[in-house]
C-alpha cells in the first residue's frame, strides 16, 4: 500500500504544478521551458524554512509551503517584467535560460547542499496534505479561469492584437498567469522536497519542465479536467509499462506531435468534466443533429 | 482473480508457518537501466541475473540446512532520485524483498537510506562512493545501508599517495566536474592528501557535466605547467578531455579514479591516454576476475564493466549474510552484514563501524595500448 | 598573452560550430516565424548518418559527408511536411508549432537512444581524410587542431555560399520575398510551399554539415540536441532571422563563454550566457543585427 500511496502522492504533487502550467500554456497560450526552475525555488526555500528556521512543529510546514510559493511568485514577477512584452518565441527562450540558470546557481550554493544534494529533510508531505492542497488548487484555478481574468487570458491566447484593442490589458493578464503558475509550481516543489526528503538541482532540469508541459498537452490545452487526467495518466502509466521504459519518451514525443496535429483538444477534448460542461456538450450535439436534419429536409424539399 | 486468491492463500500459509525458511528468497536490485548511466545499470542487472541463475542451477543457496532459490526483483530508477525512492518503496511494500543491492549512484542511494532504515531492509550499494551514503549529515550511521566499495575520501587518499610517493610528482593540476559530487569530492580529498604529502596543486579547474569542450580549462592547466593532471571524472569526459589536452600540447601524465574504467574508454580516447594511470576497485584483467569475466562474456557477448564486479560482491555480501544468519529475516541479515568479512572478486571486504569496507585494496592500473594493465595495489587503514 | 591567443582560438573554433547550427535556425525562423526546436535533433541525426555511413557502410569520407547532408535535408523536409504543414494549413496558433517541434525533438532523440543506445561513439581516426590525421598545428605555444581549422573553413565557405545564394540568385530572392511577406509573394507568383520546402532542405543540409563536423570534433551521441540550445541563444543574440547576425552572435557568444571560463570561472559560464541573453532581450530584443520592426500579433 505504501507503494501505491507513493504514486498517489507523486500524482498529487505534479498535479499542482500542472494546473499552474495549464493556466499559463493552456489558457494564456505562453509556452514555458523553465517551470522546473520555479519548482526548484519553491522546494529549496520551503526546505530552508522547514529545517533551518526552527519554527514550532505544526507551523513549520504551512509556513514553508507559503514561503516557497511566495519566493517562486516574486521571482516570476521579475522574469515577467523583463520578457512578457516580447514575442512568444523570446519568452520561451528566456524561460529556458531561466530554468537552467536557476539550476546552475543552486549547484553552487553550498548552504543548500549544492550539486551534492540536501538530504534528511523532514517528511512532512503526507497523502492528506497533498489531497487537501489538490482540492484547494483545483477550486482556485477553476475560479480563476471562469472569472473575468480567465476570459481575458483566453482572449490573449486566441488573438492578442484584437484582445488589446478590445481593452484587455495584455501584459497584466500574462503576468497574472505567469505569477499564478509560478506560485503553484513553487508549492509543488515544496511538497516534493519534503516528501522524498532529498533535494538535488538536477531534479528540476529541463526534462522536468518538459514533462510538466507534456502532461498539460495530453490532457488538452484549455481544460482543467484534462490536466488532471493527463497528470494521472502520465505519472501512473510508466509504472504499469515498466518493460517499455526505453520507449516511453519515444511514444510521448510521437503522441505530442499527433495530438497537436490531429487532436489539440487532447484527452478531454476541451470538455470539462462538470455538470455544466457535460450539459454544454449534449446541447452542442443536439444542435448539430438538428442542423443536419434541417439541411436534409431542405435538400429533399428542393428536389 | 483466482491467481491472486491462490497467492494470498500461499502467503497466509507462509506467514502462519512463521519462521520457517521459504523455498525462494527475493532480493531486490535497482539501478539505471535507462538514462545516461544505462551502461552501468545494465551491466549490474546482467550480473545479478547471472549470479542468481548460477545459484539456482546448484539448487539454490543453503540457509539453515535448507536449499533456497534466489529470485532477483529488478527495477529501473532511470538515474533519477525521485524514481529511486519510488522503486525502493515498491520493492519493499509490493515485492517484499528481504534485501536490496545496487544503488550504483550516490544520488540515488542517499535518498533511499531513510526508507530502508525505516522498513528495516538492508541495502548494499555497489559503487556509490560518497561518504554520505552510509553516514548521514548528522553523523549517525545509516543502520541498514552498507557498501561493497571504498569511499571517495579513501580513493582520494590513495590517488594522492600514488601521485606523490610512487610517481614522485610535486605539482598537480586537477580537472573536475563541478556539478558532480563524486568528482568534486574526490578532487577535494586528493588535494588535501597531496598537499599533506608535500605536493602543491598548481591549478584547479572545472567544467559542468554535459560539456564537450574542455579547451578553456585545459588551457589554464597548460599555463600552470604541472607534473601530473588528475581527472576525477567519468570515462566519457576523460576520453574527450585527454584528446583535447594532447591537441593543446599538454604532454603530462594523466591520473584518474574509478570513473575511468570502461570498455569504451580506450576506443573513445584513442592514443591520448597511452601510459596514463587510474585507480580501480580491482584488476579487471586479473586472475581473480577471470572466471566471472569469461562467464559474463560467454553469456552476454559483452565485456563485464566495473559495476558488474562490484554488484557481484554486493550480492555476495548479502548471500553470505543470509547464510551466516541462517534465516531470511531482514533484521538478522542486517546484523550479519555488520560482521561481514569475506574475500570477494574485488578484494577483501571487512565491514567496519561506518558500514564501509575497512582497508579495502585499491589497484593502480596503467593503460598500455588497448589494454589496462595492473601495476600495483595499495591498502591502508581507513 | 599566449593563453589569451589560445583562448581566442578555442573560442573561434567553438563559435564556428555554433554558427553552422545557428544559421539553420535563423533561416527557418525568417520564413516561418517560429523556432524550430527539432533542428537540434536533425543535427544529431546528421552526425549519426555520417558515422554509420563511414563505419558500417564503409564508403569513403566525402561520400559519408554527402549522405549525411542529403539525409538531414530529407528529414527536415519530412518533419515539415508531416508536422508543420498540417498546422500551417489550419492556421494553428504559433504555440502549437513550438510544442510540435518539441515533440518531434523528443521523439527523434529518444528513438536513437532506444535503438542505437546512449553510449557515445567516436569517428575512427583512420577512416578520416589524411590531412585530418596529423598532429595539431603549432605556432610557438599556440596549438590549433586540424579539425578546428577545417570547421572554421567549412563554416566560412558554407555561409559565404549561402549568402551569395540568398542575395544574388532568383531563388534566393524568392526566399527573401517570402520571408518578408508570404501572402504578397504568393500573389506575385512565388509558390510558398516550394520556398518553405527549399528553406527546410537548406537548413537541414546545414544541420548535417554541423552534425558531422561536431561529431568529428567531439563525439557522436544522442543528447546532442541539448548543445544546440547554445546556438539558439547565439541566433537570438545576433538577431533571429538575420544570417550575418547568426554568425556574429555565434562567434561573440563563443568568445565570451571561452573567456569567462578561461579567466573567471567555469561554473558561471552558462550563467553568463543566459544573463547576456536576458540583457539582450530586454535592451534590444531584435538582437544585434535583427530587423527592428516587430509584429506583436
């Protein structure tokens, strides 16, 4: 059971980062190669707060998580100020550079173990903590997406120039998306460090950032339930298919291409797994069927 | 459904029979089957499977008068710390192994230490040389972690001894991988001991892992004009660095550690490593290794790597502990491991207070043409 | 002084490789307006094509080189047709292109790892042309490897030929026109599809050259696409979309990197590269020689 619980915790932790990234990439259309860096900041700051500051027991962990999220969020404000005004491509490269830079810096800070790693962190992340935080994050993200801010983000994704002309503060929307995604990545990082009780900068390299993005893509850009489904799938599948470990990434790469070309809505097809979402889907189906029937009637009538 | 019902019944029977020795003992292995270190992980996996086959061909190992078969349960940790934690949890809670061998990388061995300590399942690491694997940050010994290899401090001491006493070198330069604790650790211990012996480190340069061009740091080394260049890195980087060093006109002797030995080292380095020396855990071409070397080659059509020999001794330590304890109970196995004192392929293994082998021999190997020739061995009290 | 000169040579030699890689990026960017992350994987394939043609097929070196160039050009075009064209036809948002490119890169890299294996290979010295087999050339304390000189010369020739082609031939002008405004040039009778295929083929061919040369200078291994991140930065540094910019950016970046690791510290070398990148993006995002006009949409 401990093993299955371990997998569940990993899914839960990754989910928080993926939800954040979903806001940035799925809903606002910005591609980031560097969210591993934000996770790293969250993880290390949280570790410092929980092990070095000597806070009283029950206070330490929540403080650590908050500190981690705050640190990641603040850093993202700096990055955002510098790069969000540029074209998408440049933002990508900048995030790539940022992710790597964070790793290099952490490798050289002996206080947090450097490249050697920091072991014996307290085990504070439990199944319950992860579950509660997951629920909180889903609710948070859901509300954000369905608010005015969320709609602005989607507008920016769809057609930036038009959104700007319609009065949307493009820069502010992008910044909000970036900060929220960075903070959530920070939370995930904080949870990770205090779960495996060990931190090393290589854990947060570009491969991690790419992994997170793939989870968002699989689930479908612009779908929260998709991100949840994508995370569950991509964290648990490797366990089931251990024999094909070597081909896992080959299949992922191919799947990404196929999804982008064939079905960019991903697993969930842009449908949210909520009562209103399903109602919308059924209504759309009904409308299409009605339209087809009308067309057919018109044809026969014309003949 | 029926299968799991059956296995539940069998498990219930086994449990009810209490301390009776089962017919099969499960030993776990984890390591990088995929990823950058796949070469070593696969070498280890092949070896433990081969050893299990050999034991079982003779009916199994003898435990408390009964013959027990050995089953290896293996998982890929992809060279990743998080994955290592994952698979060790799986080995302990799902597969219920009584002991684990492997953990060739210190980065994977260190995070799993608290897990095996809590679950009371002993782990014998094959080539994880970082001191923190067996002794945690607080100074306490990880009660359930052991290793079959010498540690980096020891290796650094030996390398410095060879460089200063045996080779008479007075000025050394070091080229290390800055973000690899193995490399930085080894170079630190080399420097300490080299300077204690009266030598001087005239240049200490580094590169980040993944780098392919070492000319910038090498140019600095050339300008410092050392007698010997110590490169505590893995064979891949060493091959490139040595080629580039020769291209730059650096003609000095190159000295290395246990990251050098590999089938591919000489083919990748060409003539640039001719006459150079490195420290190994054993003489891979020697008489002690020959039976296993031949068997591995015959079975897998590949040459055994250093890790093969190391994991062989790690598994040997576990089997020896099981046999001395007379039971497959993991707590008893751990106790037996603390008094381990056997002769493995890689030398004499006597486990000391830190759960590391005490005074294990280090072998100085010279590269002559396409071969690695044993020069001499050296052992010192830790 | 000796050390300075040697570091200069070191930097120029790395810079030539960055340049070959960066030019391919810039070329595709100028037409398609997106960064083809799969370029790195194509470079890696070029190295492998060259290596296996030489060792497994046993063809002479020049033939192996040729096979590599044609192979990568073909692969680049295939990627374009299968992965990018459908997106272009659908007028998919630019984000999709980047994600697809990333997917292609992951797919190619890991296919090689899963089949051939992650262990690096090296070009057997006796199979290389004779003039590459000798000792490095020495002038006093300065040492220049033969392969480095070759790379510098080959890079210079390739880039010169490319620039002549772009500036002075009809096809080259067609490429320039399409890069400037795809729709308008289509109206003028230039087939955009054809131009795109041409550009990818040229970019792919250059990738092949870069791959083989890189494989010869260092080793052949599947993780090569990671190295192209540097050339990517170099292209941005010099100005995405500008070929002379790619060359300049590459040489400058390589020199800065080499001098930082030679005189300051190796561990902060990568950090420096990124800081310079960010600084450039903030101060002058179009790069040193890039086009000033920027279409935000």
